[in-house]
C-alpha cells in the first residue's frame, strides 16, 4: 500500500484554514531577499504557522514591552518519522509533530524565555508577557516590517521527506536486514532503524529580519548480534546527513552494513589492551570526537565569558604544534551538523578555533559576541522552540597535516589505534575529557598486531592538544549520526579528522599481574 | 486540568477507533516548568513554560505504530490521528503486538503516594529569587570562586491515559529542586568545578538552600590540585551519590527486549546466584513521595514491588507486554520506578577504614558499557584512599572490567542510601578493580 504524505496533508487541510501543504520549492524566498520586500500572506512559512507580519509585530511589541537588547520569535514545525525492523519484520513505526514558538528577550546577560504550542495570538501574547518579565525598562518600538533574508541552499532537497511513503522506505530496511544476515553464518539477530525529518523554522528578530530554513535530516542504523561457540557479541553502524531519499544508494547502504558486520565479528578476537598511559593513534574520520571533547566545548563562548572554561584566558596563545588547525564550520553542504542560519538567525560560517597551533576564536552566540565585541560566528543553536539558544558546535574538524598514516603507525613502538566510538564527555573547567573506543587495534613495534575493544580514553584538553605530535594528510568527515548534549539540549553535529598521533593519553585496560 | 486531559485521551481513543484502529492507547500530558538561573550576584535566566502533548499507540489489522504531537488544534489533530491509523496499515503484521491485557490493569494500588504538593504551584518570583540569592551567597563563600551558577527548578506534570479496552487513569506529580555549580581557580589555567542539586516532590522536603550551595562549594574545593592517580589493581569505593549511575549500567540490559534481541548479559542469569550476596535491588513504585513512584506504568500495568536481585540471586528483569510475549516471559513492567538497594550496616568512614587503600570514586566522566558482554570502561574522579581515610584528589583515570564480574566482587554496601535519585543506592565497595592512570 502506497502512503503518500501529501495525501494526508490534503485531508488535514480540509477542515482547516491554517495548515496547507505549502510548496516548499528549493530556493523559495530567494526572490524576496530584495531590500524592504514586504512578505505577504503568500510567504509559505508564514502560511505554515498561520501568522502574518502584523501578528509578529504585535507579539514582538509585547515581548519587548519592558525593553530588550535583543529579542526573537522562533517558530518551528518538526515532523519526524521512524521505522524499525526486528526479527525479520518491519513492524514498528513512529511519527511525531513538534510545533511551537519560542519567545526570547535578552537584556545584557539576562534572558527571559517562554514558549507556546498554541499559535493563537492570545497564547503568543501571554507567553510574550511571561518572557518580558525579565526586563524592567521602557518598551521598544517593534519593527513594523520583517525583511526576509536570502534562503540558504546548503541542504536543499528535491523531495521533502513528507512526500516519501513508507512503501518506499520499507524495501531499504529489508535490504539492510538481508545484507547483514548474508555477512556471516554466526549472525543471529539484525535490527534496522530508519529515521527522517523535515524541520521548518522561521525566526523573526527585533532588528527586523525574518529567517526561514527548511532542515531535512535522515539516519539509517544497523545493529548486528552474532554468536560463536556460546559467546555473543553485538555491534552497529549508522549513516546520517541532511539529505533526501536519493542519498540512499545501494553502495552507501551496503558499506554501512558491512561496517556493522565487521565491527561485530572482530569483537570475537578483540581483547582489552594493557591499562595505563601510552601513545594513541586516532584513525581518520570519527576520531574527530577528540576535537569535539578536548577543545570544542571549551571554546564555546558562554563558558568563557563566565570564566569557567580552561580556555578562558588562552586566546592568542600557542596551544599546539604549527601543523594543527582546528575548525568549526556549519556551511559544509548536506552534513548532519550543517546549518544555513543558526537558531538566532545569524548566517553560519567557518570559525578557526586553532590556526597553525595558535588559539584564535571562540564559538559565539549573540550574547557573547556582544560582550566580546566581535562578530557573531553563527554558533547560537537550540534543540527546539522549547529552549533558549547557546553557543554550540556544528561540524568540527582538523585540517590535513604534513605526515602520512603509515609514518604515524611506524613511529609507535607500543600503543593503540582508536577507530570507532560510541560517546565522549568533557569537564569544562579542569579540561578533562573522555571518549569511549568500541573498536581499535594494538600497535607493537610500528605494526598493527591485534584488535582491541571497549576501552575508555581519558585526557586533558590543553595537554592533549600539546601532545598532538603528528598529523596525516588524509582528513575525512565522519558520516555517523552524532548528537551533542549540553545543559539538557541535544543538537545534531558532525566531526572529522585526519590520522593523528597523540604522544600519550590514559587508556582503560587490564593490569597484567 | 486532569479532567480536560482525561477527555482529550478518551476522545483520541474514539477518533482512532473511527479511523479504523482495532485497539488504541492514548496519553494526554501537560506540564508547567519554571527555571530560575542566578549567576554571580545577578539573575541570568528565567524560563517559564506550559507544554501540552498527546501520544497514541495504534493497533490495526495486526499491525502497530506510535505517534505523538504538540499540535492540538482540533482539525489538525483529527487529521494526525487519521494518518496514524493509515501509517499503521502500511507496516508488516506482527502477531505479538496487542494492547495491554485488561488483567494487567487489575489491582491497581490506591494508596496515596503523596506526589503532589499544592504549594509548588503557589511558588512566586519572590520565593524563587530568595532561594537564588541564598544559594548564590553560600556558593561564592570562598576567595577562589571564579563563578557560581545557582538554579531553582519547579513544576507540575500531569498525564491522563485511556485505552480502547477500558483503561483510564491520571497521574500527577510536582517537583522542586535547588542547586549550584561552582568553578574555582586551580593551578595554571585549570579550574576546579563541581556542583550539587537536591529536590523533592514537596517544597517542605527540599533541604536548606544555604546547605545545598555549601555542599556544592565543598565538592568543588576538594577537587583543587587534583592529579592523575596510579595504574593498578585495587579496591574501589563508590560514593553513594554516584553509585546509582553504576547500578544503572548494571541494569541497562536487564530488560526482556535486550534478552530477546540477544543483547543482554542478563539472559543466562535469571534464577542464578549471579552477583555478590551483598546485592539486593528492589524496584519499588510505592514509596511515599518517591521520585519514581506511581500507581501504574506507561502500559497501564498495575504497580507492585518487584525484586530484581535478592542477595545476589536474579529474581526478575523488566518485562513489558510485547517483548514478554516474544520471549515467553510474564510481564512485570517495562519501565523502572524507584530502585531500592538494600543498605548495609557501615558508614562511609567505616568502609574507607576497612578498605585501607584504594580509590574512592566521587564522580564519573564518560565511558560506556557493552550490554551484550558486560564489558565496561569508565572515566572517574575521586580520591586515593590512604591509611583508611580520604586522601589526595585524583582524576583523569579510567576503571575497566566486566559488570557481571565486578558485581560478584561487591564486598560491602554502606548504610547511606542517596535520597535525591530514583535509585536509592548506598556506598558500594568492590575488590580487585583495574584502574588506569599514570
């Protein structure tokens, strides 16, 4: 049976004056970028949320009734679809709609925040009054017109996920299952999870800008469980991006499945390395988790303006060898961490955190950029309309260096290669960070000798940066579905790195007596 | 409010039936949440929100799906529910799926769990600000404080559920929490930081704000001059405040789903003397004012006390209706409530004294565990135990092993269950644990 989302939206619209299926054509709004263009009710985002310019002005007036340095309305409609397959059948689906508007007033370093899921004028005004209570000055004159910014094109897609039926996705899950089972006779269980979403945000700012962004996302995960001689092991792999259905080529899917199978089967041979300090080679790609934890979070400007990060007084200082350059860049097309505009309506860009070994720039939101008197870096992100934004990473990576992967491995007498990861964490003040290595390799006498598994690695951010002694020329971004959590807010991120040698870190393991 | 939510859940069931569902479950929820953040002498953030949502589970033609929305506009909601049924029809049939059997609704407890404190709803800005000011004052009572952020969180949550086979229920609870995070200047560019939060369903049970922030400051102060400890095998004493997290790792795969999917080291442990006889874990949903207390779980299964581990013997795991059917196990509940870990007789000081030497863990940092094998490796901070007392602070260390094996070496439990968690765990002492550091 073919389920087309458009058909259902058609039904939904039948009884409603507000929701229609606006034609979200790629590049919509491009022509509205002219100065002083007046959005009309034809603006598809306004139509979607059932508001017009007069309503936004009215709510903004209420929101800034006691004064504000900045204020914004963050309208969001997110539709997610999940499908899962276990024991050979696709027998579970989940769909969700998350819709609302977040209202924020900022005065100095103070924030008032409220949201409502009821997009009637009455409810929005009530929420605006709640948020406005943070301030106690005189009211501002809200913009009478909101100038739409040019729509971004980092992840324009041909076909919105809303138009892809379950009948189209189901064969992909079946294929993943069959392909994984073919991987090895020891494979007993395969589960497959599919997820896609269309996220539409419209941000109206106090300085009269209107930002509209359609953010697609999809992720496919395979989990494999295998049993050999009474021993059971399980592993997984996933791929994620701001892409549409056409991204799922057979080759891409098969590669992902092969990874899941390989990562599982190797566990039968893998051992724990000896415990203690040793050289750690970070394999290219997912090892970008080191950058995320060891430096990325510590460079988020909210921690620094409060003085709570270990990097608070280190801008301009040498923190690493000259061949180390670390960047956070939201503008890499289609990446999971990509964003045309951040969640404050600032254009995303490229922020060099470490340039040739020198600490250069924090990741700013509007509060910190005002305090530091620097331009916004487009790093103000939020999980949803239910949260106030704060500085976050997007896609964090290290540039290529002068060495090669083979040179790096050959240089290590006794150490490990860390290859796949499940998670990481950092303690911002002390700078201690960890990441959990699911799969890796032992290196002895400059050669890879045996597989290892399940060890946590712990280090200290600035010390680990100093100890990056070799960087190869094989940088790549990981396509895994990484999600970053901070103060209870989850946002999608990407990361990448070339093969890197950290001369010493503390590796979890066993003490041989 | 709860009557409105009950109507909303009941209406959703009717609408799903009209759209072709054979059976359905609906939960309508509403919450009010207020958060005050106060930093270094000034109010930093006020967040005051009311949120609503509806979640449904649909059973149609031997198929199943679940859906949730925050868009409760009546016309669009009708379309959403119609679509939910249509999506269900597009899936493959699964004969193990069925709405919770009405037998499992029977004998729902009626005892008053006292989860609602009407004074929470009456809290005003002045009271929250008074707490903030008190927290802030106590948190910054030291010359090395760089910054302290204090917070007050309070709110009310209400959920009403209904099913096509006659279930109806409402659960409501309030909460009020206070706490502070403190950052101190340490050697070089390092900062020593820690925090402490405490709360309850009742305002009257929340500890004094000055005490809470004082604890946060004390916890940060003992982190000063922390260094990496030695690599080696020794005794591990886990502080009661962070013991819940380790118990959580142990229990992570103690679910019928994990067992049926072949991803649980608990699969072979049922009815076995799997762990140290010092370990008793009881899931108890009926604790008065308990943070995880309830009359029924998310599937409507009536709450009852469920022994998970008794003196080291595995008695039960968490079994929901679906995976129970698939795995041939009787449903218990698919969701933990409160977990009581039976305390021992000795204080932390006694246990440290008895250990003589080892590592006293006061917080975890990252790490993970493999639920299939039980292999784990966790980052930690804490202190060396020196001559039976809390010694120098250490960090940047890992502890590595296998959970199944670790809990056979649980040598002692303290008399000090930590109250501000749904897992009421005391100090735990393990022997021969692998640490990596210097």
